[in-house]
C-alpha cells in the first residue's frame, strides 16, 4: 500500500515551443526510484502500464 508521503526524485522536463509559447511538455523520471520510495512494486507498475508486454491486466 502506498504511503502517500513525500518522495524525492530527479526528473527531466522537455518543453517544445511554438510562437514563443509552450506547445508541449514531456516528463522523464526514474520509475524504479519512485516505486522504491512509495512502496510499490516496479513489476506491478509495469504490468499495469504495459499489459500486452508483461501479461498483466490493464485496469
């Protein structure tokens, strides 16, 4: 069960611009660190995110 407490992680944010305005953004982070700090299994997350590749069940 996730603890809902604070966690620290490094991240990278990629912004794209059009006409000097933000047109898009992508966030990159280390999922294993996030899972470890929140008490969630990386295998469970992978099965939920990528059911076709891992045999999991998307809900």
